[in-house]
C-alpha cells in the first residue's frame, strides 16, 4: 500500500518535502489516513446498500398494488431483486491485515 501525497489544491507533492508536527510521524499519518478512508468508505457503501434496500422495498410495494387489469405491463418494467448488487464493505484496515498475513507467511517460508 502506498500513499499519494497531495497539497490543499490536490496537487501531487514530493514526500521528501513533508515535515511533521511534533508527535506526528509518517506511520501515524498513514494510520490516520487509513482510518479516515475506512470511515468514508463505510459511509459511502452503507448509503449505497441502504438506497438499494429502499428500492427493493418500494418495488415490492408496487408489485403488491398491481392487481388491476393492465398492470402486468407495469410489473414487467420493475427490476428483479438481485442481492448480488449489494457491496461488501472492504476497508483499508482489512487490506493491511491481509498484507501482514502474507508477509508473515513469506517470512516463515524463507
């Protein structure tokens, strides 16, 4: 895993020119970035899954209401529920844990 260092204008900067405040290190800055990424990713995917669940529920209600003649055409336009569309939340912290496990195995085999 690597980090792209950018300034407040989102322009790439050379990491050799970065200075840290007292108590901050490259490792701590990376850990904070990973944590912030995870929080935002959980929000984003959670919102997507929530909206998808609402769509499925709305379509179920519409299907139940379509019992009159001629409503079959409307029913045919409703998408079917595909639960594979839900995203699994996969955080950067999990990715780091998988990388650590791989490194441990490589070291064990060496």
